[in-house]
C-alpha cells in the first residue's frame, strides 16, 4: 500500500470530501523537500505534520505516560496554502528540481483544493502520516 501524507481537519468539512492520495509526497526525500521549501521561503511540509497522541502511541506501541508529552497541533489553512502553492508553482515550471517532481503536482493540487475549502470555512488542520 505505501505511506501517505494526508490532511486532517480539526472538525468535519461539511459537503467536502477531504481525501487526498498523498503517496507521492510521502516518497519524496525529506531533506530535498525541506531544502526546496527553504529556497522558496515557505514553511516546510514537515512542519505541518502532527498526530493525535492516542493514534501515535498505538503506532509506537508505547505507554500512556509518553503520550501525555504529545500535543496535537493545528494550523491555519492559509499557512498551508502558502507552502502548497509555492511548491506547486515551482514544480510546474521545474519538475526536475525534485525526484519524481511531476508526480507531486497531483498531490499538491489536491492539498490546495482541500486547504482552500478549509480556509473558506475557517477550519484548522494538520498533515498526518499513514504508514
């Protein structure tokens, strides 16, 4: 199946399917993507990753005391849109700047669509990783 990076809204998004594939982004070299975000002067995709503490602890098979240290973070949709739009615009004109850059464009377009809907309804969000 493979890893995927998907959007988690803070509350349900009425009338909108918030599903995104997110598999192409999950396959990107983290350091390369981080460096590209720096060069574009936007927040890294990885900075928006958070996880529900209970789900994360279940994934790690860890005890509840460790889970108390984790806090699920939520972000403004507009902040995510800045990153997603900058990466999308860059990869459309420079698809070779990241390995598999042209495959990322579809994920970025899906992210932009969902984040735009979240911004319209003032709903916070974060990315989560499904392995």
